[in-house]
């Protein structure tokens, strides 16, 4: 470990932490490659090679590890400050950014695209004649959650706090109660959900109506309909 950090090096570390936070906040795995974050953490590892020698060995630097590597780099820089008696006073990074992005994308698709895909029970849809006519979702989330879970619609879903247990419950309820009970409809809904898990690189998969956690994979096998 190096000598006590001077004010110039402290500013450099804080600047790099801010760069990491900005890169993570702006990252969208659906449309971007992982190069920007990897370039940044690799640069930081080289700059602090002597100060934080175990940083390089802690990075995976492979597809799907960009947010994990960014979080690791950030934490090790903050620990480096702490080892020199300096408290990091910047903002806390949110650990569940991908869950939030997943839910934001999923609920937007669920409410705007899914109604016209002929996958939902028609009792949850309303026809709107405006501008040529379109199906509009008519789900009362509070009623449905009270009916099937005995609880009100979770604030975590209203406010998108990234509570994956509630996201999981929503998806499983949709599969079981709201999607038309047919193999074809369940299959198409499952494909849509799993495609979004892949886009946001979440280690989950909808299978037979249950969201299961699995080891990280960059690809998922295609679901099959069993007669």
C-alpha cells in the first residue's frame, strides 16, 4: 500500500468514481456495447496499478460483467481512500440498476404493446375507437394483487425501487391469471419476458410460469411447447 493519499490523488480518485457512476447511469445494455465501461475500468486499473495492485485481478472483463466490474472498481477505490483515513462522501451507487431498467422496460411493454398481441384475456382489455381503434389495458393492479396475494399493489412496483421479488410475483401472476390459458399464448409471453431478461443481463428465466434464478449465461435456450 502506498503512503497517505495527498489532496491531488484524492481528487483524482473521486473524479474516477464520478466517471464510473456516470458510465453506469448512462449504460443501456439493449443498445450499447460493453466497451465504454471496460475501457474505463481498465484505465483505472492501470493508473492505480501500484496503489491498488489487486484491482486488475479482481476484474472479469467479459461480456455481461461490465456492471459488476464497475461496481468492484468503485468499491476498491473507496476502500483505498478509507485505508488512508479518508471518508468517501459522494453519492451511493444503486446496486439494482439493471432490475430498475428491466422493470421500466417491461411494464412499458406490458401496458402499451402487449394489449394488441392477443395474448391477454379480453376481460382485461378495453377497445378504444380513437384514432383508428386500439386495445387498452384495463387491469386494476390493486384488485388483482388483493385477489391473488392478499396485498395491495406493491409500492416497489409503483415507484420502481428494483425489488425483484415483487417483479417476480407480477410476472408469475400475469402468466397464471392474465395471459390466455393456452400453450401458444404462454409460449409467446415467455419468450418476450426472457428476451428482456437477456437484454438487461439479469440471471433469471421464466419457465413453466415460474421465474427462476440461474447462473449467468449470455444466451438462453429457446423454449419449447410440449404437446
